C-alpha cells in the first residue's frame, strides 16, 4: 500500500498550479491582417496587443510605428520591428501579469494596461533597451 505524505502532496499541488499558470499564458504572434473577433489574441506592435478580443494599449511607454514611418523613415520602421520582436520574446518566454485601467482617448477606445514580468513593467525593459520611449514626455529619438 502506498502512503502519500503531506509535504509531497503540497509540492505536487504547487507544481500543478505553476503548470496551469504557464499553460494559461497565450503564445502570441503578430496580428498581421487578423480580423477582430471575440477571441483575437495577438501583438499589434511593441505597445499594443489583443487579448481574447480586447484591444489593449500598454501605458507609460511608446514604441515606433511599424506600419508607417511617422517621423523617422526606415530607421523608425526598423526599431518598431525590433520592439515588436522583443515584446513577443518577453511575453512568450516569461510568466507575466496584466493590470487593466480605463480606456485611452483614441477613437478605438483601447483598454490601458500594464504588463509585468517578475514585478517589472515590460515598458521599462523596452525603454532600457532603447526600443521605446517614456510616454508622454519621452524623446522620440528614432525621429532623428
């Protein structure tokens, strides 16, 4: 007859909880031309994503625009693609949490949010790596 000790049960429960959290994290890819659906889950660019049909704008930082160069031409597009790739890497390879706030003031009324990895805002990571700027007062250095 096999007896299970309490510490073993607690350890097994903790392991299952960790696996469940990791399994619930979506594996993101770039949105491209995906239609807006109730389950749309993808990355638009380095600071915007869709999670289960909710359009989310990450707050307090800004990345260059990949679809159009607003001010920096090819350099802006290049940094935009690097920022998006880094955001995908961060979100797909780490456990993260999201904190939602109100809506932004754009026509699309995106949900404002902060995503954290080990308690650290992903925007701060991108700013530190020179792939983003602080918002709203950071310098658009990619416009040079």
